[in-house]
């Protein structure tokens, strides 16, 4: 008999313990915007709308007052004010919820004063708070419910140790097509052996960004071609810092001082170093992609080079480094084009031409050239 009574006692105790545990529910903190914050573009995307959610509160639960404390890191998040519109807090006679960034805490409290026997009920959030994520790319921060208490008559009990009482906000940069760095240049070019020609690459960005350092890889056949003298355009915000030669070609390190969207140009010279007909490629790639700069991607640039053999009848120019430009005249003496690189005469149609070589010392030289 005693054994049976002990068994009944323990069964009742176990049932009471289970019912006690069942009374505890979780308070849900939620960012109604998104927990992953896009740090580029519209600053409104950094907004945090923090809500405190009690679940479905019924009249019979007797919710008459509340008090809570939320903690956060002010180096990553700053809150401005409480929002009661469309929340349960709007039905209370008193709401004294405040934000204290100096203490890194939100103090929430409210209750019935004139309607002491009129409980608040509903499935809306208890209250909301408006803030901003101020952290950097790659940062994360926690917002936690430190304490929550209701009036003694309230039938629902909350477990503040539940993980749902903490949310984590992440700062990141979303990948979008308009955030790509666009590289553009020539598709094809012809170059005569032992001739130097200049070309340009345009680097374009459609959005404001903080990409202050750019590394471009130039890959080409070094047995056929040499690339030298990288120069930023006079109107460009680019500056050439260093050029590093490697087995595949070279790497050019550039710097930018502006953070606005841009179309910058980078000029370079190339020279054909093998006297035979051939084809080669120049591939340009962005090496140091850092999406935290708001540049999240880039295209590879591929250009074709046609190498032309230099014949005995090719034009030989003395003191070529002192040449300003070349004026090309046709058989009738008409000035049809002025060029800076003699290799560009290969693009002329067949015929007889006269080339006026203009030197920096104001001297000039007239040569005859037949293009077959």
C-alpha cells in the first residue's frame, strides 16, 4: 500500500513539473526588415525594425503591464526611438519605452492605468524599435532580451534563456550586376614587327564605391609581345603605382582617390618583338576583387593581336622616340590622316602614300611608302 501511495505521489509530481514547463513560452525578437544588411547603395537598407513578439495573447491571459530590457552593441547598432503603431503597446494607457544608446540598452515598459481590468490581447508585436546597422562589411552583432516581466496576473510565463531571445544582424554586400567593374578595350589590333603602338583600357563602374586599390593582370605571349609604359589618362582618377613582371605577363597596381562611380582609362604601349606573321591574345583580369568596396564582380577582357612581318620595304624611322606624329598624304597630296603610331599605317588601303615625320625639335622628314 505504501509503495502504491509513493508511486501516485511521484506521478503527480512529474505531471505538475511537466505542466509548469509547458507554461513557459519564448519571446521572439525579430528584425522585420532583414537580418542580412546590404551595406551598399540606399542607406535606408541599413534600417533595423526590431519587434518584440509574445505570440498570440488572449483576453483570458490577463496582460495588464510589461517591463523588459534589451541589450545591444552600440558600435554596430544605434536605435532611435520606439514605435507603437500597430503593436499591442498602442492599447496600453501608458508606454514609457525609451532607447539609451549611452547604456546600450532599450528599456520597455507600459501598463493600464485607467483600464485596470481591461487586459490587452492580440497577435501583433508587443512593441517595435527603429534603428540602423552602423557596422562594417563582414561585421555581425547580437541583440538580446536581457529581462522581461509581466503583471502577476498574466498567465503566460517566458523563458528568457531561450535562444529566440537573441537575434544576430550581419553586414554584407549583395552581388548585383550593376556592381560589377566593367573592363572594355579594343577587340583586335594589327602591329608591325619592332613597332610600338598605344592602346587604352576603360574601367567603368555604375555605382559609388570605395575600391581605392585595383590590381589588373595582363596575360600575353611574352615571346611575341612586350607591354610597357602604363599611363593613366589625364582626366582619370587612376594612378599607376607599380608594375610587376611575371611569367604570364605583368600585374599593374593602380590607386584611386575618388569614391564616386567612374569611367577611368589606362593607356599602355605594346611592341611586336618577333619578325613573323602570327596571332596572339591579351587577357586582362581584375585580381583583387573586394566586394566590401561595393564592387562585387568583373568581366575578363580578351583582345586579339595580329603580328605582321616587317619587310625590307617597310619604313625605317631614325630617332623614333623624338617623333611627335606622322602626317599621311595620298598620291594627290591630300592629308588624309595624322597618326602617333607608325604601325597604324597598316590599316590604310593599298596605294602610294607620303609620310611626313614631325619631330619635337620642329624638324620634319618626308618618306614614300607603298602599301600592297
